[in-house]
C-alpha cells in the first residue's frame, strides 16, 4: 500500500499530532484547492488533506452500526516494551502542546486480546480530528 489518506479540519494541528506519534512530513503539496502532505512513520505513510468547512467525522469507534473504514492500526512490537508506558509518554507529549492540541482521548486503555494463535496488547486513541487509531504489540504466539 502506498498510503492511507486522512481528511482533517486543521492540517497544522494534525501534523503536530502525528509528529508526536513518530511521523515526519516528507512532502508538502496542494490538491488544487487545499493544503496536503505526506507523512512517514511507524512503518507506513499517511496523507493529510485539509478540508475547508469541515463537518464532524462519524464516531466509528462508538457507533456499533457504523459501516465503512474503521481505523488505522500500527504495530509497536519493535518500538516499545509495553503500550501503557508508550501511551503515557504520548499523553504527556500531547499535553505539552495545549495551544495546538486537545488532551489525548483514549478510546481503549491497553488490554490483551487473542487473535488466532497470538496474544496481542491493544489500545485505541483518537487523532486530532477524533478518528480512531489502534496500536498493537505482540505478546505471545501460542502453540
């Protein structure tokens, strides 16, 4: 996959948020009528596009009837020893920029989940526009 595209109400706020997660801007451009950029980090690339006159995004995490793209997921197995420490660090870094960012919204505290023959540590947070992001870390492979 080349990239995942995210529409944002404020590209500068979104860039600040994703930089805290470990992304860096690798290309800035316009899409005809608005600002955009590509950012790389956490093993992938995202595209941010600022939307003039934005409407609130649907609550894909809380609405059990929502249909459509649900979330981006990032594997932090090689990056952190545990999600709680990583999440606490992210919360502190977001809180250090109150003029730019709202307090971090944690949608799901780190928890364990078995998927197939693996045990994962899983957490969800909301990005600067409220879109859900999942962070996973492999704990064990069964059998």
